[in-house]
């Protein structure tokens, strides 16, 4: 007996076949990803109660960015997020950037077959400049870097560091985008942080209740 798969995904974090009520947001971001000039939507913040589809929306937007040639890295505001972004970018863009390891000779030995000792040279630069090098290589290859951050936590130092560093990237004219999502209270606290006050000029979307006609359309299109 052959069973038909259920086209609906009533679970957390999964992207449904059709995102109800989010078409305008998707169109805004599509236009931003395709534009040759920097658009304000490339820095966007999504706020809303739990279960309003923030995570699914950002996952869908990351996929669409990739379809437009961008490199997308997804993370959650937790300790270690900066390292995760760096490693994620290197992994996703391995075909576009030079991430070769560097070594230095530390000693030579005279033995029947000879010997040589090498040590890996660790990059002593800051996270900001390591990421800047990655983004520069991506930009030279004709693409950009999108970072999505879920569950915004304004008390996390790495969250503040990411936002502050991102501002430098934008000022330097790099092709980079940042999408963040969180509960309204956490987003409000982040926007009021004096170090990253520039985020108040980001494009802000509040995800609330979806209109009945949008739900009806999504059900019909899915079926």
C-alpha cells in the first residue's frame, strides 16, 4: 500500500511549503539580495512571540539568499557563536576562499633519514579582522555573506561584539547582511544598548497574528 506524505509540517523550526503571510518580507529581502546597491533590508530584525515562525522565516530567507549566490551562516545567540560563524563561513565558502593552513619550520635534525619539525602558525588577529578577510575574498568572488542570529540575547557579550563589528563591515562597504530574531523584550533591550544603537536604524518586522485570508491561501496552495 502506498501512503501519501503529509504536505504540512506542524513542528518547530521546519520551513513549510508555503509561508503564510510573509510574502512581503520575502519580496523585500529577495530584492535586497539581488540589488547591486546596499538596501536597508540587509540589516533586519524580526520580533514576535514564540511560535510566530521567526526561525522558519529566517531559515527560508537564508535558503533564498543562497539561491541568489550568497553564502549564508546560521547561528543562535549562545556562547561560542562568533567561532561558529567563522567556521561556518569557511566551511560554506570553502570553494571560494583560501583557508589554507600556514606552517613554520622550528627545527632541523640530522638523523639517518633526516628530520624536520614544523608548527602550525596560529592567526593572532582579532575575530573582526579574520572575518574581514573572509568577507573580502567573498566580495572579490562576486558574492556576499549573510549571518542569521536566532534567539537574540542582549546580555551576551558575543552578541554585542557581533553587532558592533557588523557596523564596521557596513561602513567599510563590504557586501554583508545580518538578520536577527528574538522575543520583543530581548530585541527592545538590544536596540537600547548604547554600543549598538545603530541597530535602531535596521529594518524591523514584528511577526504577529497571520490574517485569515493568508492562512486560507497557504492551505489551498499547500494542498
